[in-house]
C-alpha cells in the first residue's frame, strides 16, 4: 500500500504542487478536505465497511473581503450531501421558490472527524455567504435563501409551514458510528464584520442533519 501511495504522490501530487508554486501569488486561499479510507479484506471475504479518517479545513483568511453570493460546500468522508441555493425574484408577482430533497445511506465507521474554519476566514465579507462543511459519514447539510418582492403585506407562517423547512434526522444501524475524535470548531474572529446573510452548517461525525433557511419578502419597489 505504501508503494502505491508513493507512486500516486510522485505522479500526480508533486507535479501539481510545483505548478501551483510556480504560477500562484504569494497570498492564496486554501480549502482542504483530507480523507483516508482503509479496507483490507482477506481473499474470498466480503469487503467490510470502511474505517475512515476525515479532516475538512478552511484556512486562515480564506475568502476574506469577498462580496456577492458566496457558496461553499466542503466535505471529507463518505456519503455526505450538501446544498446551497439562493433565489432572488424581482417581478410584479414577487414569486420565488427554493427546495431540495437530500438523502444519504451507507455503512461505515469513522475513526476521527475534524471540521475547522480558521481565523479571519470570510471576515469583512458582504452579501449572501452560505457555508457547508462536513467531516465524517452521511451528514446532510442545506442552506437556502429566498428574496422576493411582494405587493401583499407580510404574513406569518403556520407551524406546518415552519416544520417543512426543519431538518429531519435519519436512522442508522449500529454499524455506522464514530470511534475516535469528533471536533467542529470556528475561530473567534472568523466571519468578523461580515454583513448581509450568513449561513453556516458545520458537522463532524456520522448522521448529522442541519439546515438554515432564510426568507425575505419586502414590499414591491424595495431596492436590494
């Protein structure tokens, strides 16, 4: 196995790193997801569930000062599902819709899972900032934003309408789980002075389901 990994590193990773060092400026943004999966069955035996080590990281200062619609999906592991969706409607009817259906089904074990967002990442950003970061197995994450002008006055949402956007956890058998470290962290000064709409889902482990939903319907004629 070591020989195979060395061959891949020499043939792919090292030339790519040399090209990045040659053409990239001194200051750069780094989003990294590192995943190790080990499964070594004996001959004639079924392949066992993978034992995974997953690390997802957003480096210091990543996307600092970025503006507009910023959507990040970063995952390390197995069978993670992520979605960022933003809808802006400016019309007479003020109609806007946003929906998705996510599912994940797998068997496995995570030896360790870490998700980190470092110092000053996304700081001084402005606009719609949607970030999904997952490390592990079968994590579901969703961010949704709907902005639509409407001539009608604002109306409250019923309990059934609110429950429609709430995340629902899945069922997992005892063969899916975490055996070691689970860590999710965001630096104190990440996202500092960010303005607008900021949504963050961060998960480390197995079978986590998280969602952020934002809906704004200002009166017709409102300028964004």
